[in-house]
């Protein structure tokens, strides 16, 4: 058996005709940049996550940059985030000339809010925090928001991996991406809602932030060819927007499927490897299903030889990346992140994985771990 970590083609097969029709309509209309499809997906996503505005941009990395800039973050400001995330979370900070400040994560992969509080109390240059709802698991936003509100620090949620997950704040449920001053989404093809190319979005309730992102995505021009500021070229194209409009009605059913697959993994693998824990007060939409074991590298090699796709998210925590060496961090600074980067292994999860394929993955992991022990 060959089981990929993720398979884009199965989902496409189930919606090919509708997709091709929509793409054809889009190209035939002659409007391929910032047209009706983009407006439609902006409205649908804003309704889905519950924000006043959703502004479509070129990709999730730019969404982070444009959002931070629109929130008023500028050169020299300190922005706090996790060292255990995709590179773009921190590079967006440096792209603006601001300084990433890392704090360690909890064993559940998400930022440690107690450490956030300590860091904010000791550094008054911190102007914003970027929590990352990693692998689709919501950060404890109730505690984080209380800390940030107290010290007047802004929040930009990196919800690139977590569309649809929820967190409770002040006793009410909110979708991730809608809780901070702004949030971002990525529609990279492998995401729970993925385009067939690059695409991203900024979410916010603030008209000011939304208008600023809209300007920055078109070279800082609120009116064509009248440039009030220097912006970027970062627009979601109409074809990607059309694709997302076809897909978004299925998002909740795909998330439910992921949660079911994750439950089955946890039930069957819980005695053999460390499985992700689902918190009672927050949801986990399982963008990735990441197990942990000290024999991660050997297990990975074994699974590869058995035809099972896996991935390591992330092999080098950001504070140890060469390009961030100027920040002055060293090995040992963030022991939990460093341990997770040695032990984590993502195993196949996508809504269309078949029960016998999942059984195969489970049986191979079990038999490896049994022999090992
Ligand atoms: C946590 C996180 N942040 C940001 C991004 C950047 O998104 P994109 O790949 O669309 O630029 C990603 C996507 O890969 C991500 O996983």
C-alpha cells in the first residue's frame, strides 16, 4: 500500500466538473484580478469566521506582513511569537523591520501564555503578539487576551492552519482568526481550505485595518494610480478565489471528517506513541495529526519503507535558524520547542483517507513500536 501524507487529487475528483465550470466562467468573463470571485470569497469567509472584514491577499505570508503593518507595527517594535511554527510567522516581523521575540511553547505545541505574560512585563517595546493555532489547535485565547488587554499589546492571530477551530473568550465561543485585533488565513493547497496555488486573507473587525490592507495589497493606492504609501503587489487572483468559492461550502464536512480520523488514531495509537490531546474548551480541526516519540527518526524511516508518507513539522525551531542568528538566541533557550522538533511526526490525515488505509498506518506504527519496546 502507498499512503501519502496528503492527497489533493481525491478531493478534486469529487468536484472536478463544478470546478472546471467555475474556472471557465471566470476566465471567460475577462476579469481575472480583483473581481466578483474575490468579493464573494471575502464575504463568505467573513461570515464564516464572524469578522466585519476579510481582505483577500496573495498568500498567508503576505497576510501576516500586511496585517502587522496595518496594525501600526513598525521598525524597531518588538513582536512576540513562538519559535515552533512555520517560518513565515516570524519572517513577517523582520520583513517590517520589527524584532521577533520568542517565548517557548507548551507540550501541546502552542505558545506558553504564562511566558508571554512574563516577557511582556519585562519588555515595554513589545507591541504585539502573534499566537499560532498550530496544526489546527486553538491557543488558549481567553488567557492570552486577558494578558494582552491588560498591557495594551495587540494580537495578530496566525490562523493559517486553523480555519474553523474555535476558542472560548469571556464564556463565548469565537472562531480563531476573529479574536485578536486581526487574524490571518492561508489557503495554501494542503490547508483545510486550500486553493490550487497561493492565496491568503486578513481578518479583522477594524475598518481602519481592513482599508489599510486593501491599500497595501495594491501598491498603497486607495485610488488607482494615486499612491499614498508604498505598498506591495499582493492580491488573491480571481481563479484562486473561484476555486475557494466552490470549496468553502464543504469545509465543515471536511473538518468533521478530519476530527473523526484523528479520534480513531488517538484511540488506536494512544498506548504506543504520544497522541495530540484535545482540550475541552477549544477545538482542534486537525490540519495535521502529529504524534510524538523519542524514536521519531527510526519510525519515520520504517514508515517510509512501508509506503507511508510522513513529515516533520518542524525540524529546526526558528530561534536556531541561521537567518535569525542575529537575534542572539542559542540552543537550550527554548527546551520544549527543541524537544518537540526532535520528537514530532505528522502522519497521513486528509478527509478522503480510506478506513483500510488508516488501519494500515495504525498497524505499521503499532508493530514498529511493539518491536522497539
Ligand atoms: C502557521 C503558518 N503561518 C503562515 C503560513 C504562510 O502561509 P502561505 O504559505 O500561504 O504564505 C503558513 C503556511 O504554510 C503557516 O502554516
